[in-house]
C-alpha cells in the first residue's frame, strides 16, 4: 500500500486533473478498489444491469416461462395499443397518482408550515412519521377494516352523522380515491418532514425583510416561502410521484383490481399478466412503457419547474 | 393584529392535533380490534374499548388455540402460524440488512476514499440504476431466480437485495467523503493497510450513519411485499407481509375474522413500531435531503 497521494482540499474533485503521472500513480488504488467493489458489482451486474437488458429484450418476445423466449418484434407493443385493459390501467393509475400526489403534497406543505411555525418537537415529528414505517400491507388491511361497509368505524361515524354508509372498496367511483387516501395517510408525514427540512434552508433574513415591508402571512407564503421552496418541492414531487405510479401492495390485498377493473392499476395489471397468465413478454413490454413514462415524468418536472435554480441566488 | 395572530395559532394547533389524532387512531383501532372477541364485534362496532376483551385472536393467529376454540371466537379454523412467519421475516430482514449495508459500505469506501481512474463515471452508472423502476428488473430477476431453482427459498428472497442498493452506496459515500484525510494518512504512515483503515477507522467513525442506514434498510426489508410474494409463497419461507395477504384472502366473505386479522397485522407492525420508538430521534432526523428515498 504505497499509493499515498496528497489529497486535494476538495474531496469531490475528479482524480485525473493533474499532469499525466507515472503509470503507478495513474492507476492509483485500482487494485484495492476492485476488491472493495467486488460484492457490490456482482449484485449490480446480476440483479440490476443484466435484468434491465434482459427485460428490454423480453419485451420484444413471446415468453411463457415454459419454453425459451421467441422474438416477435413489435407485436407486444402493437397488442398493447389495442388492449383496452392496458389503457384502462393507465387511466386508473393516472387517476390514482393525481389524487394521491395532489392531496398529499398540499397536506404535506400545510403540515410542514404549521410545524415550522408552532413546534420543533421531535415527538410530534416522530408521531406523524409513524405510519410510513409500517408496511403498506398492514396499512391497507387496517383501513380495509376501518372502512368496512357494515361494521367499519368510519361508516359507523357517518351513520351517526346521518350520512348513508359508503362502500369505499365496493363501488367503482370510490375505490381509487379510497386507495389514494389510504396512501396519503401513510406518506403525508414523511413528505411533510422532507418539506420541513426544506423550510429550514430558507434564511431568516428573507422573512424579516418581508415583515419590514409589511407583507402579511398569506402574502409571505405565496410570494416568499413557496418560490424559495421550489427546488425542494420539485425533488419531493419527482420522488413521491415515481413511488405513486408503482402502487401495488394496497390494491393487491384489498380490491385486487376490482370492482369492475376500477382499481386495476398498471403495476397490478403487469403482475397479473406475468404471474397469473404467464405472459412474460407482454408484461415486460408494459413494464418498459411504464419505465419510459416515469423517465418522461421526472424529466418534465425537473425541466418545467427549473429544479436546479434557486430564486435566492 | 396580535389578536388575529393568536386566532391563527389556535387554528394551527387545532389542525395539528386533529392530524395527530388521525395519524394515531388507526393504531389504537388495530389494538382495540385485536383484543376483541370476533363473534361479538359485529354487535358492537363502535365501542371504543375492546369488545369482550380476550387474547383469543392472538392465540388463534399464533397457532396456540385449538380449532374449536378458534371457531368459537369467530376464527376460520384454518391453521395459521404467525410465529413461523415472524421468524421468516426476522431471517430475511436481518440477512438482507447485514449483507446490504456491509457490501454497500465497502463500495462506498472505494468511491469515497480510494483514487482510481474512472471512479466517478462508475459511480454515476451505479446511481443511474435508481432510475429503473423495480417492476422492470423484477420480471427478469424472477426468471433468473426460478432458473437457479431458488423459488421458495430464503436465498431467492434475499439475494437480489443482499449485495447493494444504489441508495445505500450513495448515502454512505456522502458520510465517508466528510472524514478528514489527515487521519487516514497518519494511519497509513503507521503502516495501516486499506482493510485496517476501513474496519478500524472509517466504519467506527461512521457508526451513526451506518446505524441509521441499517435501521432504514431493516424496516424496508421487513415491509417489502412484492418480491417475497413472487418468490416466497410457500409456508416455510413465507414472510409476514405475504402471510397477511394470504390470511386476508382466506378469510370467509360472510363473516371475516377481523379480530384475527388485526392481531396478525399488529404482530407484523409491532416489531417496526418498537424499533422506531427505540430510535425515533435518529430515524426522524435522518429524513432530510439525504433521506430522500
């Protein structure tokens, strides 16, 4: 281990900026690095890179798991265009994402603002984070019970208020909003903590200046807090939205796609195609489309909301 | 002006308190239902206290009561053994966490503390994997695990997550970068090699972030449903989340065993709640920008 190099003050700077060093120096710690990277690289190649390539290939094949995949060109994609279940799945997923992310983001910003103004208590923050640490499956089942048509506590409460009980999971119009709401309950605390962390990056002098200028609460929020929070909000939106598109667990243990396809979200439809019909090629093609959709959504958000630039500059 | 402000504060407090109640109530309701007698539940759906308080539901899902006892309290009588599923979850989450964190730490060391050509490019490639949605790699991974004959084995459930995740490497690299290089150089002059620096210096100095990452990894692995559902259906390797799904689908449509179901969800949730309470401060504070996941 003779490769003692003098570190530049900035650790993140690239290694190769100095004039061409002798070979030994140029390779640096390559040998040691290879040993340290070996396990992670095996995992990365076998369970990330290889399946990504294989998934792309499978999307152009007919594959039932029983015999080798048969290349069939763009057939899967052609089939997808004419598959009304696929389009329904996309629409249902989109409906879910819009409700889930819309409600969750507004609530999270509200919660973060309220916490920011009222309390830094770690107990409060921990309490609102708690649902996020419990499995999706657990959360789904608890709400499945609480929202039960006959004996669920929520419908008991509605009846007590004089409202007719609602078949939250049994009626097509209610199923997606219900599932979206359940996941808002699970994620809003976590999202609020991300926004809360963002609020703390806004320097106090900006608020002081606003106060001196006589700006009221609302005006300060719309004109100062929200614009300065934008880079954080974009990151939060990208991350939560990518997660939201992948809704599966809640559907799988409650409605299983029903009633009448109203909750057959794209992830669930892919799962059904692959694991109950053994239609792996078609399922891979749909996963590919989902991949592309997610990439476009993230890029658009980052572009449209100019994530990198802060208004504070 | 001052009065208006205080009205606003009262409203804000009210909002926060309602929110906390909404957040915590389902946990209470889980407990209340789990401690109830299922046959009596339907008659008293809005009682805030357990109905005919009993540990029957827990005994039932832990496989400790006879079929007759279970059916008398509204259970389905099907044999369920959440002890076994609990053990399976512990096995899967523990091995996954230990391997994933350790191997990711090794990789993070190579990316943060060693100098070699192409380092930052390789790191970027690792990070890019964060962009690929899990379902896309899950289908081929299932084929791979199936071809390896590892369906319904712990190895099959654990392997894909055992080596690394891009997030874990990214997370640890950040902390490793912040350790001063002088310390490392002093150790090297004393003749310490890389293994000694890694185990004797970097890991102890990063104990706090490593612990945070390990806790988060454990929770995620414990809560995972999709992958174990695909590769670990059989009872001997079935983890809690999968078992809950099965239990829910076995429950009769007419008179579901709600008490049993809630007892089972509590068994699945409680270890994570305890883990969280023990490390609440550490976990809560870790949710910031490095915590985006």
